[in-house]
C-alpha cells in the first residue's frame, strides 16, 4: 500500500500541477490582458488628471497674474478719476466764481439800464411839462413891456461886461 499511496499522491500532485498550470495559462491568456488593459486605463486616467491639474495650476497662475494686472489698472484708473474729479471741482469753482462775477455785472448793467430808462422816461414826461410851465411863467412875468425891456437891457449889459472881461484875459 505504500507504493499505491505514493502513486496516488504523485497523481494528485500531478493533477494539482496540471490544474495550477491550466489556471496560470488561463490567467495569463485572458485575465492578465484584462487586468493590464484596466491598469492602462487607470494609468491613462491618472495621467489625464495630472495633465488637468497642471493645466489648472497654469490657469490659476495666469488668473492670479491677470487679477494683479487688473488691480494695477484699477488703482491707476482710481488715481485718474481722483485727478479728474479734483480738476472738475476746481473748474466748477472757477466757473461758479465767473458766474457770480457775470451775475454781478449783469445786475449792475440792469441797474444802469433801469436808471437810464427812468431818466429817459422822466425827461420825456417831465421836460415838456417843465418847459410849458416855465414858458407860461415867463410869459406871465414878462407880459408887461416895461419889465420885458428892462430884462433885455440887463442881459445886454451883462453880455458887454462878460465880453470885456474875456478881452482882458486875452
């Protein structure tokens, strides 16, 4: 029995070896290709992820640079706006001062025009009245021929005196 047990054991060992070799053959033939293809897919997936990560980092750096540039431009624009605002306020104050001067000049002109208008109105309305009144008073005062002749003689005498004074001065 020992020999048959050894042969039985060897056949079992031989069967086990055939099963292992067959399993290894099937594993290498079918499963290993599938596993390698899955590993390659995984590797490709991870390579794509790394490429995306690098691209994301590059874009992040580019965005940060653009933000920095935009901040610089924004600060420059704010300075320009402040300068423009200050200039505008200065011009506005100058314009207000000029407007006030113009307004005062216009007010003075209106006062002068009003005075001239009132003076002209007075001249047109009062002058004829005064002249008429003076004419009536003179007519009444010098209605008598004797008074009239005395006045004319007095005027002639004063004219002679003033002409002789004027001749002396020369």
